[in-house]
């Protein structure tokens, strides 16, 4: 049985070009980039070159790139290391757990945490972000707003928020978790006005366990780990040279292919939704309308009649269709999705959401097969 993977927001297969690059580096000499001998210098060169390529793809300076172990670490570093002492934190209510948990931790340590609500489509109102950012004392020191939601695909109005924040007398730092956006949306870091942004290689055809934190020049961030001076002292520890090189290649390719990929993903996503709708006229699409510009291309969150998302995921898996209930990270628990709750769904419905996400390898045959499997399983 050919399995259909429609869970690309959880992870994507590594691109063959990226795998080839990874293997090439692994086949080279084993060396620590901090070693002074020839092999060490070669490893250093590879990391430096990866940094330059990543910076060029993101349109920023190479000194603004910090390699990390993934989106989770980048978000932790941005929040725990970036929030200026004695200030308040502002986030949306629908952030990934790798933003919400550090926020909760900071709150326990005494930093006020102001949450911005979302509307029924999962979007924040920029004016509401501004309001929270200027609220009372202590002043807001950092605003964190994701570029695109991993569960429902809502794209947040980052440029508008950035502009409003820039007009403040004491502007807070602005961070974006752009893990789901890179390779699918334009990521104009300068015009968003962000100081910090998080990325993860495995969401865009790169290896798992490697990510990037963009840190605008001059922005102060405290390291979470203490040790050597790697990554400007911000992320000590011997670099995973092969993974970093492969990640930079994946980022370059994802940015290069973005426009073609996102229009194809949007078309496949629309086809998938139309197929599901035809099979289940009472099915409901969560988040922005299917063709809205505020929807991440190829991400669908749907409510099907009378089924709990988690149970359905298991049944679909047995039939050869890989999807997820809410976010992958939350899917091990019975908790309803905090994103769907924030969008106004009741607990029962917030447990019923099914996420289907399209990737580079997805074909029209996959879409037709997925619709057929869902129809057979739920019909
Ligand atoms: N942020 C978002 C929006 C995500 O979707 C994910 C992954 O699910 C992460 C952060 C965490 O990234 P990583 O898996 O690289 O730790």
C-alpha cells in the first residue's frame, strides 16, 4: 500500500540535493571547527560559508545568523535570552508551545505576560498588539508573534505590527516564530521590522535538529547555555557542521523555489478541500477562507462530522494516510488544541480538528487518494 504523507507541517522529507550535501560533508574529514589544524580550518570554512548563504537567502548580514538545534531552541533563546530584565512579555494566544512554555516560565519568574486574543480565523488585530505593548508598568520589553500558525495556517499581519511598534517611544523588541513561513511565504525580515526570528531546517527539506535564530545587529540576547564561544558565545557547543551546511542549502533552495512551491501547494490545498467538501458537505474549514492571502498555502485544518481528531488520525493511519490532529507536539495529549480554543471553538470541537498539510512531493494522486481514504474511513 502506498502511504500518503499529508503532515508536512510536522516535518518534511529531506531534499535529495540536501542529503547529497550532508553526505559529502560527513564523508569529509572529521573535525571540530575550533581546531587550528587544516581539517579544523576546513570545518570552520564550511560553517562560515553556511552562515553567509543563510544570511544571503534571508536578506540579512551573516553576523545576524545564529545556528541552533531547531525552532524550539531558537524560540527559547529569543524569549528567555531576549526579554530585557524587568519588562513584560507580549505574545498572541496561538503561538507554538516552544513560545508559550518559555513565556509561562518567564511569568513564573515574575515577568508579566500579556496575551493578545485572536479572531475566529486565528488572526490578531495589530491595534490589539499595540495596546498590550503600551499597557501599564512594567513596559513591554518583547513582543512575540508567529508569522504563520502551524495548526490552522493563519498568516499574521507582521509588517503592520512592526510598523505600529516602531512608532512607540520605547519600542519593545519584536520576535517572530517564522518556522512555518520560510519556503512558503515571503519572509522580508527587514520590512517586518523584527529584531529576532526563528527558523527550523526540517520544515523545509533540511535535516532535523538544526535551526536558525536571526538576531538583528546590536540586539542583546543572553545565552541559555554556558561554555565555549561558538556562535558568538550565544550558542556554545561544538557545531554540527554537516547539519548546518545541509540546513543552509535547504534554506537557499526553499527561498529560491518559494513562489512556485507556494502556488502549487495552494492549488493542491484547494483541490483537497474541494474533495473533502464534496464527500462531507457539513465539513468545516477552520482559519481563513481557502483562497485568502492570510492562509499558509497547503495547510488545512478541518472539522469533520462526529469524529475526534486523535481517533481519526489513528484510523486514517491504518488506511495509509498520515495527517495530524492539531499540532504534532500536542497530539500525544488529550488536551484540546489551544489554538482552536483561542479561535472560539468549544472543547469538543477543539479536539476534533484534523490537520492536513501539503509538501513538495505531494501530487494530485496523493490528494485524490487522501480524499478517498477520508471518505471511506469517516463515511
Ligand atoms: N514553531 C512552529 C510554528 C512549529 O510548527 C514548530 C514545529 O512544530 C516549532 C516552532 C518547533 O520547531 P522544531 O521542531 O525545529 O523544534
